[in-house]
C-alpha cells in the first residue's frame, strides 16, 4: 500500500464504509414502524437508494408512503435511534471488506486519520468496543460535533481544520451521494466506495471521482493517476 504515503490525512465515513451497519439502520426503521403498527415493505436496496440521496429524502419518502404517520419526525427518529442501539447491543457488527487491512497500514505508517460520521457517539462507542482496529483511529467527528448534516461539507471541513495542519494532501472515502457531495466541498480527494450495481452510482460519480467497489479493491495505479496527484 505505497499509495497511502501520498496523503497526510485520511477521512472516512463510517456506516457502510468501515462497518456493515446499513442493514441494521434499515431494520431499526422497520422495527420502529412496526411498533407503531405500520409495515414497511421497502427492500433494503430501496431503503439505501432513498437514505443515501440527501439528508431529508428518507423522512420525505416515509411520509409519502405513510401520510398518517406520527407528524413529529424528531420523536420518530428518537425511537429509531433507540431501536438501532438495541440492535447494536444484541449482535456483532462486521467490518467492511478491506477496512481492517487499510486501517492497520495507516496505523503502522503513522498517517493521520479521522472518521467523520452522522452517527452519535453512543452508537460509535457500542461498535468500536467490538473491534480493536477501530480503536486505532485517533480522531472522530460524530453528529454532536457539527450543525449541518451531509451533504453540507461542514463536518469534513471541521476535520480538515482540526487535523489537516501542516499541509499535505487529504483523501476522503464515502459510500453515499450526500457524503460524496460533502467531500466535494472540501480540498480532499473524494473517493466513492460502493458496489458497481449501486442504484445511485451514476449520480454519485458525476465528475472526476474515483470509484472502487470495496476498500480492498483500491488500485494503486488508479489513485496515482488521479489528476489531483499528477
């Protein structure tokens, strides 16, 4: 992994990029709605397509599907968060392919790295306790640390301000459209990591954006050939 030394700071999304939690978020919404007597019939792929689009698409999609649903979205979201935390506490969360190997190499090389996530610190603590390699990441920007959610670049700009001191190239990894848009609003080289059949891939990769299906499929020659590194 010689390519990692081309960068001084690595920025990572969390859910769906480093850890396989997207299906748990989906199940948490299913459980929250079921508790209220509502059956969500979306497939997991449908859920991802909506949830990854922007910060309000999921809320709008659920209200379009269930117009008589509780009108206080904050209350519903609190119930969803509780359902998600319950799921985290009852089963082990798997790492995404390539995450452990990349994080190990970054730790050995002493390269600065930071997770920038929409997840709450309480959720992060629950997942981090399951994998020693996640504890090797020294810096974490969680939802409590910024005001505007992705696709606003605030969270990534804050990470760069705090941990990008001394100059050098910055690289960021995302698996969603809104996350990628947030990265594009920063000096970081944006990299999209998602399956090739992802329904939002075409939209997400508009412009000069590197794409890999997994962290383990990153090709050094593609990164080194990027315009930002030439």
